[in-house]
């Protein structure tokens, strides 16, 4: 039997998603909770690994088990063994052909950035921070150079294991509410640190350090050295994967309405 889960978590206390020897990752905590609830070892596969400090509103993972439980029981039972900053939002029985990563046709992220002369306090670790004013029009002009299919080598981390740097960005949206900026990204897939590196460039443009057309030069160079520094993971949220409708999986969680 294959089960798919939607999971939300605050990544501030963890070393990312992927299991580590420290056992202090989201995957480690989730597998331990599932194992305790099912009373047998369970290993999971996720839709997209997140870095240390990165949050998720709807990570999707799947696992195989001979244990029979109602979907609601997988939610309540697993959550009973999870720390407060990780929670299973939903569970669904899925066919064995479903794969949380392989079945995804797109992935979505959001970056929330505070523009303020004073650093974050109550929202510390939950928002990125810039203290110089941002020019929204300049950033809007710049994102046009990222849309569509490109070789994104200029935004690729050295440790990236993707087979190809060519990805297709289908949507980037920038919005502002008072001092909070929200950047949303959707693509068929992302390279390691790709969004954090894009954000470094967009914020540099927004602060007037480069003109919007500079981003076209960065993309064309296909060289990480010409790009801006990697932006902080604070404020980066994995909104979740996108699946075809026939899978019947939720496409959002309540936390979508909390995020600025």
C-alpha cells in the first residue's frame, strides 16, 4: 500500500529535509514518527528536498507499508509523535504508480522579504531582510529575462546534482504589502540554490546596484561567478509540488492563508 502525505514545517531548527547522520532533519523526524505510529520501519521519498532553514507549507512525501490505517489516522497518529514545528496536513491512499517526485509536473516556492531599516524580530527566521528600499518596477522588468526555458547555470550551486541546468520557469509574481515583499516562483524543476541565487540578483536590482537588463547578461553567461551572492534561506517557503488533477491530491494547506 502506498500513502502520500502533505507536510508543513518550519525549517529553522533543522538541517534541511534530507536525512543526515545528526538525525536532525525533517525527513529523520518524519520517519521516526511514522515508524513509531506504524510500529515498523518506514522510509519516505519527498517531492523536493529543502535546505537548512527553509520552510514548507506543503511538502509531499510518499511511502509504502503493509499497515492498514484510515487516511485520517495517518494524520493524527503521525502528528502525535512529531515535534510542534512539523505537522502532517493530509494523507491519501495512492496507486503504486504515484511518486511524490516523479509524478510532479511543477514545483512552487515563495520568498517573503521584509524591507525595513530595522531587522526582523517576531518574524525572525521567517522572512528575509533588506534595509535598503526596493524598486518594484525594476524587479518586475528584470523577471522577464527569467521566464521560459533557459540554461540556469549562473544560479546553480557547486554541489548541485541535477543532470541538466536547463529548466523552465512558468510563473514569477512579485507583490507588496506594506514593508513585506512576496516573490512567487513556479517551474518544472529547480536547481540547488537556484531560487536563493535568483533572489540575490533581484534584490541587487531592486536596490539599484544593477539595471534590470543586467539579469539577461547573467543568464546568458551561464557562469555562477557573474551572479549575485546567495540570499539567506530565511523567508523561503516550499509551497509544494503540482500534480495532474487525476491524482486527486490537495494543492494547498491552511498555512497558505497565513503567509504574507
